């Protein structure tokens, strides 16, 4: 646990075989300044060389190994994976310790991603929005590529690689035709989930044609009861609540299928429904230093909400290239 500003914490971990370790750990959230630089030097070098592909940095390999280790050892309290000629020890709470010193920019990125690698017995739903300074995620006509920069796009691919499933609404599929696969970094493709209450999407979209990853369509229960598949994808029927699909039922159904870490990537309406229903554990908002002036909002709730009813999550801030990433924790 954190002791005081500037003082390293001590964590004691006892393994199942009785071996114990006492070591200083870096907690993913502590009393350090919440604004920290997020730089990826290997990616920046590749971007500077026209036509070259970005190469995964050494720490990303360790992050993926951490996720795989906890997945194969769900009861483990502490795991250790190779890291740059040494080792990285990660606790079930997300705290970590490297056997060798690391540059600050690498330490910050481990702070960001390792909490998403540890087990989440009750499931974890994290959403991401990229928006302007005036909270717009698209122009009035729907143009949104790209409000945030390359670093945020890479971040989204990394989050996909750490998730069991990536989820979007039908409007996002219709407007952007996303692939929802991992292409800008190493990692396995997640399960793809599309919320399409009335089964309005056609089979022309990439997620129905490329067969790059299993794809599930969430629709109103009556459609699921009547039809087993659409465009070759299984239909999951869930009940309606107040004119929209019950997002709590969606979260439960995905968890029952073993999809415990869900990355909600869009759009604003879908994310707002999850947040309003209390079904988001984390919300990542990346803010680009631009002002659009008008357009489609990011998070929006209906009605006139009093200020004392505002959500006040615990915040971590990261400089993400020229953008700022706010990592909001609603479980704190």
C-alpha cells in the first residue's frame, strides 16, 4: 500500500506453495502526480520513417505475457514474466516491480496497461471515446476520422488486444465500417460484438465478411427467439428496458460466455447507455486539442441532471502524443 508521497510501497505476496516475497511495488494508482507522459519511442521512430511499419516495443511483449500468465493461472496472486533481460513481477492488484531500472516513459505505459491484464472475477467493462476540447466525437454530418491522433489509434488497438470482446453499436458499424481487429500491435483479435436491436445492418460490412474474428450480434429478444443467425453470425437476444436494450443483460450474457473483459469502442450513444446503467467500470476519454464548435456529443444523458448527481470517478491522466487521455475509474 502507498505509505506517503515519494515513499515506495511494500507488498507481501504469499504463493500457494508457501514461498513468500517482500518487495517494493509500483502501484498503478498512487499519490504520484496523475499527469504523466505517455511516449512510445519505437513507434515514434517508425512514424518518422515514411513507409515503415511500427515495431512493438519490448514492454508490450511483457504486457501480453502478463495477460496470458494470469489467464492460465487464474488463482495466482503474483506472476513473473521476462522483461528486457530481467523480469517483471505483477500482483493480482495490478501493482508491479521490474528487476532492472526502466525509463520513465516505459514505466508509465506499464502503469496504464497492466491493470487490464489482471483477473477481474466480476468482469470488467471499459469504454473509450476520442473527442474534441468541446466534447464532440464527430461533426454534424458524422465525420470523425480522425479527431484524435495516431497515438490514440495505437492505444485502441492495444486495448483490443487486452480485451476478450470489443463492442460497438449499429450506428458505428454503419458510419465507420470498422474491422475491430488488432492490426497496429501484436495480440489476438477479440470477439466482436455488435448491438443491432432491430437487425437493421446489411451483410456488406467488413465484420460480417472478413471472418477475421468470431462476431456476435445483440438484438431485441424477439428477434433472437425468431432467428438464430444473421449474416452468418449468431444472434444474442436480450430484453428491452425503456425503449432500449437492457445493457445489464448484455453484460451478464457476455460474461456467461467467458467474455469477461469487454472494450466498448463506440459510439457515444452506446457508451452513454452503459454508463447511465452503471455497467462501466472504466471510461477512457482521449481529448484532442481542437474545437469543432458543433457536432455530435460524446457522453450524453437524457433529462436535466442536478450537479450533485454528477459522476465523479477517480482519474488518471496521460499525455498521449498531442492528446490527453483521461482514465476514469468508477470502482474506486
